[in-house]
């Protein structure tokens, strides 16, 4: 069986390398109690995922986490309802 992390993943116009994907897996594994938003921020920090004005690309990172979760490559915490 071919591991899905053997090839880069395209999310929001950016390819995530195999090494970056392994780093994402390791971050999720090391911090299982973090929320999805906190995981996305941590991964943005670790991979230097920022837009030109210096803000984190949290939406792209959340898409990456969702895609890896749907493929069974990471376990994410249950989505929390947004507070209004």
C-alpha cells in the first residue's frame, strides 16, 4: 500500500512537501489536546506559513489539516461549535 504522504499535497495553491507533511503529523501527534485552531496556528509558526503582511495562513492550514484527517493520516479533535 502506498503511503499518502509519499507525494506533496496541493492546498490553496501551495504544495506541501513530504517533509512538511511529516512535521504536521508530528505536531498533531505531540499536541493531541490542542484545538484545530491552535494546531493550525502552531503549524503556521513551525512552517513559516504567512501572508506578505505577516499574518498566519490559518485558513490554508485548516484546509490541510482537514484533508489529512479525511485521508486518515492524522487524528484531529472534534470540531467545536463557534461562539457568537
